[in-house]
């Protein structure tokens, strides 16, 4: 267990009687910075440093090749996905990209027909998919008039911001 | 009776940190079940042990009943604490726990089923003598017009299969009824696969007030009320206890109604009975019961001095309540501001990313429940709550003033947050006066209310 709020309050009581306006405390388990503001009030920044104690489980043969701690670095696969998707853009094709990172859905609900399929004619405000980010559903619109030429990303796939979802052949 | 020694926490974020704190104080070991996105999180570092559930998407990890129960069994836990959201109100998890010989820290499967279905919950509310919003199912325009004449205008047309604010259409008067019913039935059939519609009185403006209850399967007590009317997209952003400007009789009636509802279910555990207060007609209606710990529970803890998670664990162990109604003393006023990773200036657009720095004010009257720290990722798969800032004052005016001060001293870098919106809200005349209705925040965002 880490430092409790009561511990922090005790430390602040000690500091209040002293002429210091900053304290940094670091142990193997946490790093605490206390800073006195211009108005005399204290601000704290706490970092818990202790390493997770991961228990092995029966289903961990798979986990051994997917280290737990590294899955959270959000940016790592973005460049690969984007460059791969960019290579195919033709002159008369307009890319529809994700407005923000999240999970791509082609249909309004599981089991429902997709918003668009290849060949569908769309206007700039036609909804062509949904990106779910932090439990919020964000509509993706076509942005241009034309026909859907290609759907690049599969339903339910995760995409970084700016990933190409589909391509639209512009109307001439 | 089972003394719990090792609890698996099937959740993440600030509530996981919150539960670990109480367990540590009680001498109970914690095992945190994590998705691949959370293996390095603050709660993972604080828990006694961590067990992997599955990949980052919730369906493959936090929502997978089998994975959660197997993790608890493998980790040698004797109970599961589900937190809020995810599987917390799924009877399926409670049932699977029973089958695996684990204690589910929450109500019984039967109670979860009773409150999980809106129509069933409404039936229980009526049977317990609670007021419900006048209304009923209708099969067409003629029936709708007859019913509307009885319950009064304006009315709200709802899809029976809808939920979460979807499929709701207010109708101001008789002239617009036929068209709205036709569109609503067609839409309900298309969107929800169920053309049935429901008509009820449109209570507007309304306030969202709820009562905290705690039961042991025999006896139920309440721990006061909370006001949660500051909402955006049906999501609460600010909560306070007690609910301001309610009137003694209304407050007492709502608390009694909450107890009557929970008693009818012989409720065991921590729960919240939600009500809609009709600002114009006065009076209140039963909305639903949340059968779990809630995000906003700290404001109740702040004015009652209780540790609600500790009480929840106590009754889950099979004990009778150790508190009587007379032991509940509520003093002062508490406000909670939720700090979400959302950009207020851009329609509350979610803002996942990485926390560069996080610093909060440290005062005896401020409580910060958070899981963010420098370097922590804010993954896109889960909700956007970063921290809850809870401030207590001797009265509401002091609490509001302290919240203004506390917000000004919070700093979160790396992602957009709702801190600026909360500052704006705390400075607004309407919130300052108290008792705003559920549309207040939208009007504030649109610049339709005056600023202090």
C-alpha cells in the first residue's frame, strides 16, 4: 500500500512550521512532490512507483508473448497502419480518415446492416461509420460526394487518429 | 458468515484505487484483474497482486464473466468486488460467483434482475407505493391522445426498447402528437426491432436527486440524499450532498420512499434509488435503482463520515448492519467535480493520450480520488474519468467557495480535461444559488445563462 491522505496531511503539518516551500520524497514505492503556492496552499503530485506483482495464470502461454506492461503505449502501431493505408490512394480517390482514435464500427448496432457498402453513393454529410472512443459514439461522415470505392478497415477494428477507414471515388 | 481475506477487484481506474485503499485499511488482500491496457496502472501498482484478464477492449476483458471468475479462482480470491459499470450489475456475474463458491460483493442475482429491467423495477416501485411518472404503453395515435389527456401535456414518447436517452421525443401539445407517434413507431421498429412505444408525462424542468441506501437482506437504512442534476448526455458531472433547496417534507418523503423500495426487495448491499424531482409541480417520481457503489459515493462519505466500501464488504460477509438509522449523522456540505479527459470547448470530445503531469491541492477538506499520475496512459477503450475532486464545507456556500479554490489549484497536463468547464460552472450564478435542473449545464455550455 502507498501513502495515505492522512500521511500527506501529517507531512504538511510538519512543513507548515518550517520555512520550506517544496518537498520531494522518493522511496522505492512512491514519489511525492509537495509545493507551497503563492497563497500558502499546498499542492501534491504523487506517483506510485512499485512494480505490479503479476500472478501467472493458466491462460498465460499467450500472455508470455504479449507482455502486460507494454500494451498501453498508445502510439506504437500508428505509423505502420497509416503508411500502409496511404500507399493505395489514387488520384480521384478521397480518403475518409478517423477523426480521433477509437474502435471503428460499420453499423449502428451489432447485427444491423452497415451504414455503407462498396458502391454506395454518399453525400458529404452521409454517415459512413462510427468511431467509439471512451464509450462515446462519434459519427464519421463521408466529407465528399461520390461512391464508396473501398472499405479499408474491418468492423470492430481499433484505429489511431487519421487512419484511413475507406476511400470514396469523387463524383465528376 | 465468511470473513473475506482476499478480494479480486474486477474493475479499473479510480474506483479500483478506492477499493484497494479500504481493503488495505481492513487488512484484506487485493488482487486486481487487469486488461492488457492496464497492466502498469496505478491500481495495478497498489494492489497486492495483479492477474491478467485479456486484451484491452472491454468485451475481451472487463466484461468477460468467465475470464473474471476464472481469474478470481486462479488467484485464490474468496470474493469479487465489481466496482461500478462493467459487470457490476450483471446477475450473470453474481450467479457465476455463487457457482464458483465466491462471494459477490453486491446484491443477490434476484435483486439485480428486479432492478435491471426498467418495467420490472417500475412494477416493484408501484407495489412499494412509490410515485412513478404517469404514463403507459400505447398502440397508436388514438390511444396516445386519450392517455395524454389524462396525464397532461407536455408528454414524452419513448421507445420501449430504447435506453440511455435514445428514442425519446418530447411532444408539446395535441397538434404534434399524430406525427410524432407515427415517426416514433417507425423508428422504434427500425432502430430497436420493437415498434412498441410508451407515453409518459414530460417532467421538465426536473432535478435528479438520489438516496443512498444500505441493506443487509433484512433491514435497510438510508445515508442521505445527493443531487446529480449537472449532467451532459445523461452523464453526471457534478454531484453534491445533501441535495440543496429540497424542502424538509420532500426530502423526508424521498428518503422514506427509497427505504420502502429497498425493503420490498429485501435488499442486501449498497444501492442508490434515483428520483426525478418535478421542479414545477413539486413532488418526485421513481426513476431506477443502481445496485452497486456509485461514482459519486464520496460526497455521502464526506458528510456521514462513513466508509461505504467497508460497510459494503461488511454486509457481503453475511453480517447484519452494524449501523442503525439513528447512527447516521449528516453534517456539512460536500461537492464532487468529475474531471474527465474531454475537451469542453469541442462538444466534450474525448481526449485520450498520456498524462504528462498531475498535481492536486492538498488540504484536509479536499479528497482526490484518482488513478492518474505522470506518465500514465489514458486509453481510448474506457470511460474518460480521470479524477474526482471532493470538497467539504460547513455549508454549501463554503463548499462552493472551496471548490473554486481547489479547481484553480488542479493541474493535469497531457490531455484535455473538463477542469475549465467546472471552473465556469462553479462561477455561474445558477449553480451558486443551488438547485439547478438537468438542462442547466447544456444551457451554460451554449452561453444561455448568466455568469457570475
